[in-house]
């Protein structure tokens, strides 16, 4: 698996995993002027058939903070 990270000044970050089974992307979009909400989208593309599966969830600042705290408690991030 090969993982890449890209971020843009427009408020979008993408983590992409390329595997033998296809491409997975985690896309995070910030909303300029609205610091209390982010959109997280997961995309999967399989080679050959070009099928794209996509799902999006909006997370408020409180939910995101709890997720970060939980990840720290689990030792996944510092």
C-alpha cells in the first residue's frame, strides 16, 4: 500500500491509499468562515470497472475534538 497526503490553501486535505484492490481517499473539507463544521468524505475506486463509491459525513467542532482526544488516549496520535 502506498499512502500520500496533499493539502491545499483552499481548505482541503486528501489522504490517498493506492492498493492492488484500488484507490481509497479520505477527503477533508473545511468551510471558510465556518470553523465549527468540516466535511469528511470517503471515496473508493476499483480498477477495471471504474466503480466509485462515496460517502460524506459532516462533523462539528465538538465531535472532532472528542475524536482527537480519543485518538490521543488510544496512543494513535500525540
